């Protein structure tokens, strides 16, 4: 996967302004269609947060947050008194429910063969469902997310496109109002001699930042799920006041944050829009930005996005920006993070989360098509 993430490289350093429509088109197609995404490298199975399924008092099942198989179990029996309780949650120190979960209860005989028609239910937003219709002392097989329909797949893909569309509009605005004027004042005079060596180093640094980002992001779900034990790590990106906000967040808010961090295509969209934004910079500014870009900046931008979806507003921390000498670059990164959080926050996250949950659990491994990659150049010269 690391090698493939490297394909999200800067498209080129050319003395002429880039074809902005190509940049927009590449971003718009950063995800192809849902069925054709490249399974060969896109897997977040290493994410260390699991889903937990409880059936009554006797059966507890776990599965990775991005598990693609339906989860089933056979209970000992429907209780002789009281309802059969089903729980779907993240396996975390705090109770973080995964609500609106479809389940099917199939009565089975002593040999495990189905008896009669299944009973279909939905676990509500609380993550807990009490089933009162089951037959006392009857054994049941309980299946979470028994089916994913074509309509669900289509709805999920449409949901991703609804994320991409406003981000593309923002890229167009950034080009028209910020980067195109900068290109008009750019001259290649003496650029190659002055910047070639620096360019090589910063191009490598940009690739390293992407790779480190994907390494580090694997620990974020666990840090968000168990906040207190991971406070020290989170304070690398947050202020103490912001961490206190997270500690007081509701279970529903934490569930939304964990779903975002488990949604691989959504994370890829965010990374793609950052790369597209960088592609529009003239070479001197691009080198300045690429030279300052570090994995912790990408993680901070992602945390702003996750917090926005949780109904919280964070800022780029001084610890993250403190090592950047250029005031202009600090301002650009701050505005980039805040704008992405603004564009992708709001009620749409909840709707998207409901579409993505069944497929995170029960779909084939999810392919992705990366944006086209071309070599780095300074003028007509390709940079190794």
C-alpha cells in the first residue's frame, strides 16, 4: 500500500501554468466506480479498532472495523424470561454504539438447520435492541447485516460523490482567486539552477510525508476510542482544552469519528484534495509548501475533519505549525485544514456513515483508482 500511496505525487513542476481542468478532472476521478476500485492495495485491515457484537449474555463476537463478512452466532436459547438483547458497538473503553444495524434472527433446530422464516430487526441509534418476539428457549442464529443490496452500493458511491463535488468547487475557487494570479507573476529565470537540488530533497520529503501519514493514521482510531490512555499522543496535535472537549464528547459523536477513520475511500478523497491543491502551486511556492509538509500536518488536517463531523471545532496546533518558518505557509496550512473541515462537516456525515456501515462490514474488499501520476519536473528536466 505504501508504494501505491506514493503515486499521489505532485503532477509536475513546469514553467507554464498547469492545465487546471486536468487537475480538477483527476481529483473528480480519484475514485472510479465502487465496483472497480483497486482491491490489490487498498486495505486498512491494520486499523486496530474492532466491532463488538453481543447476543444475550453468553455470546460476544468481534470483527475488524473494516471486516467485509457478515457476523453470525448461535445463541444458547432465547431467554425463558425477558427479551433477547443484541448490542452492536465499537470495542472500546467507553460504550460507543454502532446504531441502525440490520439483523436477522433465524430459528434453528438441534442440528443447526433453519426452522420457519427469519425475523428481521434493526438495532437503533443506541446500539442496543431488545427482541421480544423470539420463542422462549428456542435456539436462534443471529446475523448482523444479512445482505447488502445494489441500491446500498449505489447510494454509498453517490455519497462519496457528494463529498467530492464541493471539494472540487473549492479547488476551482482556489485556482481562480489564489493560484492563477501567482502563476501570472512567476518566471522561470534562473529557477533551475537555484532550486534543482532543493527540489529533489523536497520531492522526496513530500513522498515520505505521505508514507508516514499512512503509517501513523493506523493508531488514530485506537487513540480516539480510548482517549485517556492515549492523551499524550493526541496532545502532539491538540491543545489540552481541545483534548478536554474530546473527553466530554458523546458516544454518538465518537462513533461518527471512528466511522470516518474506518472509511478508507473517504480518507483517500481527503488526501487527494490536498495533493490536488498542492499541484496548483507555482514551483517556488510548491517547493516552499512541500518542504514544510510533514505527516503530522496531514494528520492534524484529518483530525480537524474528524472533529468537524463530531460537531467540534479544532484548530491547527502551534506544536504542529511551530517548526514552519514561513508565515505564508503556516497561514496556508491553517486555512487548508479549516476549509476542508468546513466543507465536509455537518449533517451529511451522519447520512454518509449510515450508507458506509453495511459495506464496511459486508462488502467485497474495496478497490480504488488513484489519480494519474507523472514525474516531477523543473522546466523540461525530470527530477529523479
